[in-house]
C-alpha cells in the first residue's frame, strides 16, 4: 500500500518499486481507481524522482532559541510536483537517462519543525553556492538520524531547505512528517533538537567519505537528486551550532 500523497513520487509510470526485497516496474498508475499495475523487474538500474516542492506555514505552535537558531514547531501545508525521474545504474549509480513526466501537484497538511539560521550565518556569511549545499546536506543529515529518535522509518520524513523562504525571509530548514496530518515524528525532533544536532554532526563527521555519500548526506529519496550538497558546509554549520548554548 502507498499513500495517495506519495503515489506520484514512488509509483509513477516507469518507476522501479521495491517491495519485500523484490523489484517491480510500474506499468501504469490510476489514482482514480486507486491502483497501480506493476511487473517483476530484474534489470540493473533504479529510479529516482525529481520534484519541485514548497512548504507554507499555516500555524505556529511553539518557538524557542536553541544552538543559535530560531526553532519552531507547527502546522504546514506541503506541496510537490513530480517533474520526471532519473534512471541510475545499480552498480555505480551513474546516470543513464532522465525522463520527464507531466503530473498534477499534490498538497497535504502536516506537522513540521523548522529552524531559521539568519544569526548563525550572519557573523561569517557563506557564498550562495556554499550556503545552498550546506543547508541541503544538513537537512539530509538530520533526516537520516531522526528515525533513531522518533522510532520511525526514513521514508516517513521529508525535508526542504532554502536560502530564503518567503515566510521566514531567510535561510530555513524544514523537516516534516511525511504523512498527511502528521503522526508525531517531528514533534519528537523538536523536543530533542539538541540530540538531533549532535547525532547529525556525529554521523556526518565520522563518515570517512571525502565529499558526501549515501551513508551521510546523500538521500535515496531526494527530490533534487542530491544537488547541491556540501558535506564540509554542513559540518561548518553544525560546528557553529554546537558552540552556541543549547
């Protein structure tokens, strides 16, 4: 079973869908009938959807300063449009091709934590390229460790990072429950944000890779296809955060 809100990004036409350790290729998706037709797949590639997404803050529940950032928890509306998907080789993840799709925008309400990094960055500004990569990698790192805090699956969580959110006006990272209405995942992250920061720093910092890999800052479900990412930038932001009083 796949929630309707996630159908376009996971079981679109041509997608490779993994279920119970077996791979299937989607032949067709009919949301009106609430079903998809799949066939067994034994090929040597996987697929990854490219999405355009946005968050809109609907209601603020709580806010506090911690680790040099303004941390909030509340209700948001999340929207995404699947633009297409990549086929990538299983062996070395090299890009095979990209196929465009024309699909409607999906929107659903959920709960989220978000934090604004204006003050953290103002003292030592980063270039736009560095900032975008650092925010994105930090978002992925925190999503990777949140399941250890909230006892959930990584696929139950989504995120968005931006250098200038239209409502906050500055660099902001959102981490949201991937289920309509929310199921309490990001509430746990908000309550234990200091641990979320520490665990993300440990995960990224202890990974032996040079510039980011699937074990630290690359995500298998990233709607931007893991671009841009800066492992070094994420560690710099985390270092600044831990030097501030929690």
